C-alpha cells in the first residue's frame, strides 16, 4: 500500500457512525478505527467571530 492512500470523507463518516453504535462488533470497530486512521485530516474550523459593541 502506498503512503499517500487515504479513505474518502464519506467512508470516514460511516466509520465514525459504526464506532458510535453500541451494537457494533469488535471486528467492525477495529475496521472502522483503521479507516479513520487513513482518513484525510480535517481543516481546523475558524474561530467564532466576535460581535463589536
């Protein structure tokens, strides 16, 4: 596997949902964790804008 291969954002989102499920099997959680490890980094959100007085 190449170093630049990444999981898609959609697949990473599904993996996150699997990890939130209490009924997910141990194997499903391990696979979901592996997918999230290969997910692209998220850009940091900008800080909230302050209101002027």
